[in-house]
């Protein structure tokens, strides 16, 4: 798969260079497996790291029923967070940095200890977490019109774009994360609501899934990494001029604008 992974990674990169979405990988190769798709993702990330980017965490995608229905898949996936994906709380995103962005509210975990699969539990995650914060993930796709299957989003770094972390740091044992409610606003209008339990029943369960999944690839979650634990409700389309904010119970508010 090495040569094909490089070819497919280059195919997705064309979207970044041209600013236009490309044909799905599953259309180019209907036999593409999920394992193959992760090799495409890892090839892309390795290339970016060699060019100077730094891995600062991971994101878990497709953990909520709402997002799985939206994209027609039935299991989570994961992607890498790089240091150039961070947007400050309240910051502005120039629209040339994105292709077809959507925004979703999440709970982010910041680790104080490594998490090594394959038998990590939700309790292990909570014990290894320094603090949690409200977060917005700006998901994006290099595939035209989001016409993706699971293999496409996996290869495309789990449709990662950018992310924003809130300022209020909360210890994981200070609140029942499964009961944390969220409200997502676009230009001051409420778009949807969610709750921590929407992410596989508990956000820490999502992080445990990730730690155990990464074991398959010889990857460990490291102390200091940021883990976006998954959308609490469906993602909302973003256009130039839009401002998004999310309020999460006990975790405060986080916001971002597009220009």
C-alpha cells in the first residue's frame, strides 16, 4: 500500500493547493480498506512532520449518532492534531484556510499521563487527564461536496481542519461529563444542542476507544496532548462572516469567526 498511500495522499493535497475539493478515494479505488485509509493518513502526517509541523494531539470523529447519520457511517475514526491547526478562543479564521468547513461543539481532554492501549478504560482516561475544556472543532474535507465514505474521511485525517479551545479548565472529576449539556450558536441563533452522553455514552469512553485503536498502529497518547473527544451534535456549515459560539455547562464558552 506504500506507493498507493503516497499517491492518494498527493491526490488529497491537490485540494489544498487548488482550493477545490477532489474526487473521493473510494471512487478511485472501490476496494480501499479502512486499514489502507489509515496508511494514507499516516503518510500525510509523516510528511507534514518532516516539513516542520508538530503533532499536539488527536481528534476522534463520528462518535455521535448525529454525525454518523450525517455522513452515513457506523463507527468512529481518528485523526491527528497539528500545531498549525490551533485557533485562539474568539479568533478569526481567514476563509482561504478552509475549503468547506463545518463547526461542532466538543469536550477536549488534555492529558497529564500517557495512555497506552490495548486495555484502556474510561476510568483510566479520567485518571490520566489533567483537565477538560469546551472546544469547537472546524471539520473540513478535501473531498468535493463531502461525498465521503468512512475510508475517505479516515484517509483525509478524519476530515480535520482547525480547532478552538475554551479558557476555563475543569478537573475531570469535578463534573459528570456524560451530563454536560452544550448549545451551539451561529450568528447568535441557536443551531442545536447536545450532551456528553451523545459521544459513545461518555466522552472518556471515546478517548479510551482511541487509545486502544492507536495500539494497532504502535501509537501512544502522550502527556500534554489535546484530545478532541467527538461532536456532541451535528456539525453546522460555515460561510465567510459567520460567528460561532458554544456554551457547555460547567465548561464555559468558546467561539470563533470566519472572515
